[in-house]
C-alpha cells in the first residue's frame, strides 16, 4: 500500500506542476487579450448605438470560463474555474484528454493550452465589436462634427442677418427721429402761421376802421366847406342889404 501511495504521489507531482503551468499560461493569455482589447476599446460610445451597446453589455458581463481536465485512470477529475468580469465575449472551452494522455504525462497539457491561448489571441484580434465599434464611433464623430459645422454656419448666417436687421432698424429709427423733428418744426410753423393770420385779421379790421374814420372826416370836410361857402354868401347878402338901406 505504501508503494502504491508513493507511486501515486510521484505521478501526481508532475501533473500538479503541469496544471499550474497551464493555468499560468491561460491566465497570462487572458490578461494579454484583455490588455489588447482595452487598447482597442473606443473612448466613448456613440449616442445612436447606446441602446445596442447596453443590450450587448448585459450579455457580455459576468463571463465564466470553465476548463475541464480529466486526469488519471482512477477517475480523478479536476475542475478549474476561471472567472473574468472584465472581458467582453463569453467563452466556454472544454479540453477532453485523449486516452493516450493518461499514459503520456509529458505532452498532453502544453500543446492544448498553447492552442487555447492562440485561439484567445485570434478571438481578441478578430472580435467584430472591437473592430466595428471604433469605425462606428469615428463615423458618429464625423457626423457630429459635420452637424456642428452646419449649425455653426447657420448661426453665423443668423448673426449676419440679425446685424443687417439691426442696421436697418437703426436707420429707420434715425429716419423716424428726423420725421419727428420735422413734424415738430411743421407744427411750430403752423402755430406761427395761425398767429400771423390772426394778426392779419386784426390789421384788416383796423384798416377798415381807419378807412371808415377817414371817410367820415372827408364828409365832415365837405360839409364844412359847404357851410363856409353858405356863410360867405350870407355875409355878402347882408353887406349888400346894408348898403341899399343906407
């Protein structure tokens, strides 16, 4: 029994070493793939594809990798569960050892894990999300830049039109002020004209009154000359009568 235990212990030591080496290689492959993916990951998602990215994120988070290794003839089974919450694609890899692997302890782990690491590199390099997302992000940013340029040009045109409108309104305001000044001058002239017409009417009334007074005086002069003539005639008659009586 002791010999069987020692033999089984000697057989398990290289198996454990190889399992540790294989686990180290797989973890190193996942770390390298994760670093390569983070270098290719875009800085910000496109607003138009935010819903699709959210739906894909729910299926990508919580990734588990299960590696089943069937070991010896005695039914020894070892399960190595490797979880990664930072990777994106969910991968389940099952490595089934052939019957010859139980007899050949020297070469059944390294080739399989090398192929696994190579497959991980290929998946990380050929991942459609990592290749298409930057393109979509670039197209999205280009569309945003073009739309922003169009908005800027429209705003510039709007600013120019508003400036022209402001200039025209300033000219109209100056014209309005000029018209108001002219209206004030016209009103003042109208008031002066009214005053002058009133003065003219007063002068006409005075002229008429003076003309009437002149006519009256002329009539008086005529009457005075007629009366003086009559007096002279009466005096002459009296003198003639006095001479005839003497």
